[in-house]
C-alpha cells in the first residue's frame, strides 16, 4: 500500500457534497469509482480534510488514500486521475506521504473564502458561484465586527443542527472582509483550527446583518456568549462558499491576527 495525498479543486454546483451518499453524485464517490477502475475492481477508500455540503466549492480540498499494488510516481498518479475526472473537478497536486498522515486528523488549520454579490438582481453568470445580498452594507462596520471573532471561542451559536461534533470550541486565527469593486462583491476570509457545521455561512449572514444595520457592530460578542443557535436565524447560501486552503503545518504568522489581541 502506498499513501497518496492530493489537492483537489472542484465546482460544487452539480455535486451533492463531498461525502458518498447512495444514488447521489458526490466528490468522494466520483474519485473512488475512478480508483476502482484503476485497481481493476478493488475498493479504495478516499478520506477528505472535511465534508463540503451540496453546492459548496473547493480551491484546495485535500484527500488521501492507500493505493494497493506497485507504487506509482506522483506525477503519473495525478495524470491518471485527471484523465478520468469530469470537467468540474481537477487534482492540482499529488505527493506520497507517510502512513501517519491523515487528511482530516493531521489538519492544523482551514481557510474558507466566501464571495457575496451585491448586485440588485441575481446575475445569471454568478448565481452558482456567489451568495447574493442586494441590500446596502457598511463594509467598515463588518470589518470592525470581524475582529470580535478572533481568538478562542465556543461557537455553539454559529453551529447548525445536524452537526455531530460536541466540542464547539475553535481558535479563530484570521478574518478579513474586503470589497471587490470590479465584481461588486464582498469577499470574506476565515482561517481557524476548524469549523462547525455551516459555521462559515452563519458567520457570513451575521456579518452582513451587521453591515446592513440590523445588528449592533459588536453584537457578535453577545451572540458568542449566548451559546444559542436561536440568536442567529440566517444562513448564507452555499453557492458563495469555497474551501480555499488546508494547513498541515502551523498556520503562518501573517495569518495569525489573533496574536495581536
């Protein structure tokens, strides 16, 4: 057995999420079917750094699997896989790793990016790749509010029901809210030790409400302290969310805004 670590990008619009589900087109199932063909019928289990939901995209998802038989050079493995992938997926990097590497349990941090269009009407060319918020927003207020997320917190208020993780404490390293004037979009970046079910999308919805004046600028402090999902009713659309990067070494200090607190 040879363990391979691969970085994967995909357009999540036409997938029912990452995890295999009976009768559904998923990322995991697509890759496992290709590996089964390559091994002439052997089942090869694919493990991801995390499960993205239906409609969520990835720039830097990471997977690993143990490949039976002879060792294939990484450049040949990535070529073999990409030649069989559908057009909405591509592997961008491949390496042979030690058996103690695990795409999920070796993670030191994750980076999610969310893009939200401020166009008055839904742009047909963006509708699967951005969220949509056609209301006035004060980006400066959002930037101030974002700082309240930094550090170690219990994020129970931002975890959707259906999640299986009991420990809701996470370290938020980096939050950035920026304007893409050319696209008329707000781009939000979040880097943390990990994220709860729908956590990024709930945070985005809350920051947008602050930008729109529906919440006080520092309301996130109160919501975090409440540890109550009912404090935040909205969840941003899946279409604007991207798993941007997964860190397996310590998160670089340039992304450690929490150290400045």
